[in-house]
């Protein structure tokens, strides 16, 4: 049996969460969901998405996005404070804004 895209995505999501503690979860006035998974060596991690529309999620004050991981397993590096979110969750790893 082979996994389809949904099965692969569940495996990636599981990898993001195993061994981590959910430290906060919220939905803002635009419908952006964010789940904080604690800290890495550089800063906090969030799973972010918006099930209804494409919006802009802003990193907390004092942080910028270090990298973004997708459910397909891709990773992109960046140093900006905003991320476009939509219905597919992304793992956003932050670092301190020096």
C-alpha cells in the first residue's frame, strides 16, 4: 500500500508535533489559527493556517521567521516578520530579530 498526499501530510504534521508541547493556541479576528509548539534553540515554533482565506500572519514582536516548513516536506529560509497563510498548515520557526 502506498500513502496518498493526505497520508504523507499527516506524517509530516506528526513529525512537527512529536516530543513538543503545545504552549498556546489561538485564532485571531481574521481567522488565522496559530498553535505554538514551544521553542527551538533560536526561538518559538508555530503551526499557522487560515481555513477560510489567504491572510498575512505576523510574527510576535522581537522575532522574525527563520524558516517555513510545508506539509509536503519542503523548507524555505527567510528573515521577514510576515507569512502568507491559507488553508494548508505551515510550521513557522522563528528567531530573535537582532
